[in-house]
C-alpha cells in the first residue's frame, strides 16, 4: 500500500462511515465527529489548502450549508434548537470545505451505494421483520431510516441511466436491496416520494436502464420474488391506511394520520407572534398555552409532539421564516443549471431533491442528523462534479 492510498483512505473515513455505521447506529453521528476531524487534517496535510480554496470557490451547496450552520448557531444560543442538528451541520461544513471531491469516482459511489443499501436492509429486516419491533423503537427511527434507504436506492437507479455499463450489476443490486429496505420500513410518506420518482426515471430512461435481455429477466425475476416476499407488509400498511382514512372521515382524528393533521393545523397558530425567528425550544410552552385555551385536543396534548411531521411547518415554528427560506434554498440550489449537465447527474440530483422534498411533507428528514448528512454529501458531490463535467 503506497503513501497516496493510505492518505486517501484516511480522508474517506467519514464517507465510508456515512454509508455504513451511520445507517445502523442510533448515535452514529457522534463517532463521525472524530472521523471528520481526521479526514480534514489529513486532507490539508496531504493536498494543502488548494482543495479548500477550490471548494469555497466552486461548491454552491457549501455556501448554503455555511449559512444554515451560522443561523443554526445563532438560533441555538437565542432560543435553542437540536444540538444534534448543529453537530451535523458543523461536520458537514468542515467536510465540504476540506474534502477533495475527485476522490469520489462513479465506481466508488456505486460500491458505497451497495454497501449502504445492504446496511439499510439489514437493519430494516432485523428490527422490522425478525424482531417485529415497533418502528419507533428502532435505533434509528424508521422514517429517517427509510428516507436514507430510498436516497441510496434512487442514486443507484439514476447512475444506471449513464453510458458506463461496468458497474451496472452493482447498481442493480443496490437499487433492489434499497427498495426492499424502503418497503419493510412501512413509511407511507417515503413510499410516495420514492415510487413516484422511480416511475419517472424508468419512464424517461427505460432503454438506458435495461440494455440487455438478461438484465430484463434478472429485473423481472427480482421484482416477482420481492413482491411475493413483501406482499404481507404492503397489504398490512394499505389496510391500516384505509382504516385511518375512514376514521378521519367519521370525525375521529386520534389515529396516526389524524394526529398529523392536527399538528399541521396548529403549527401556524404557534408561530403567529414569532414568525421571523420562530420559537426554538419554547414551542412546547406555546403549545401548552394553546391547549389551556382549548385550541389543542387532549389526544394531541398526550402525543406531546417534539416536531410537527412537516419539515416546512416545523422549521417555521422553530426557526421562523428565515429558517424556511434557508431550507428551501438547500432544496433548490442543487437544481440550478440542471439543463447543462449529463442525464445521469440530472436524474441523480433531481431524484434526491424530489425524494427529500416529498418526505418533508410528512416528516422532518433535515432535522435528523443521518439523513441530513447523507443529503448534503450526495448533492454536494454531484453538484461540484456536474460543474466539472
């Protein structure tokens, strides 16, 4: 092993952890701090400051992350926000500043997607099927875990639209293993964004995805086996959804879906006097005040929501309109200039953004450190490589 390989491996440590340990360990963002520090020191020692200058000059996602970090630190000291989110933003900032993007080749990213999809599937299968554990008791909550599974699976599918056929078997495996993890998670909001995006990519680039009869047969066989194996999981979730819809139609809002509707309804009332900067950790006090006034139900009070199951409303409540603008910017910036890049990069970036935007309608993926770090890494790498393409 030569000197270059040793240094590059040290630099890649947080990326390897991002697609392995971070996907299965509940507090996986904590050991990643040390890995990011090792990576940054090694990068500066080996590559000098030129990489840092290039990243600051060309990586537009980095500037959005720096703005989010600055506002997050201000909010943390002003009225308090999640320390885990702040830690994730600080790690992302340091990593994007110091990381040499050229280390992430398409072949490496293909293997990372395969490794990540296996990790996600292993966790979902073990806790969701083998232990039959409630989704809220998983080391990583099933909803952010499913969001990461979907992002990795979609990245693999989008890379299959390129002209490079060398990694296609790896990508096919990563796509289907990630899809199985998404289904096992039973997260309806992620299912919606994921399968809509899959259908769009397949419809637009079918002839580039399945280039041989053998690939078609393997895909059909995998779908058939997977559909048969996971049919009970899907049917159970569909039956539950139908039940909840019927309950809401009859006026019962005490189901999972009904409680979310109540959260969405009360969020604007919480922030009506603090729309600019939000309430931070004091949103609980405002909620209790509305409950005493009879504007929040007893069932919602018992739920005691830590967040409001909608990233945009939750960000409005806790960080104000400034936080919402920064969130929308984080979702929008990767889409700038898509018409000037390859089909592969176009589909990868748009699919990840569409997935996270859809997931944000029913959950808070950007408030969890794991899916936040994965999103920032993927769109940053793809955005900077698109500019060089």
